[in-house]
C-alpha cells in the first residue's frame, strides 16, 4: 500500500483515506466486521502494525537521508535544492519536499 511512498507529499484528507483503507484491510485480515465493534487500536496491536502515517514519515526521512549522502552534482540532490523562478500562483502554495521532511523530522522526536 505504501509502494514508492518515499517521495509522497500528501494532504490531510489523503492521510485519513490511507488510515481508513488500512483499517479496512486489517479488519478483513482478522475476519472482523464493523458491526462487531472491536476497537481499531486493539486490532492493530493484535496484528502488530505501526500507524501508517508514522511509517510514511519514516520512509520519507530514510529517503531524504539517502539524498543527503549523494554527491553534490547528483540530479536528485540538485532537484531538492532547486528554487522555481517567477510568480507563484494564487492561493496557498504547495509544500516543498524540504518543508515536508522538516515537519516529519520534528514529529519523529529526534
């Protein structure tokens, strides 16, 4: 479900959809229906899974660590540092990869 999630920059509604889909899969694996009213936390402990959002953050941080260790003339590293010129469109700007990684790093507690 998290294939190639190292570079994802997702919105809050996408995070909620991922959590919802994960819990549907966990319930399906355990053979438990919503009508059984078993708490999600108990099911994830039973299966031994971490929260999907924390796994997503760990994947992004691991990928960013690989990028930082690359040579300075590497394409990927140059793309991380690239600043787009020109006027920005109206409305709230999309978050950059660096902003997302900084937020992940602050949330990881390290």
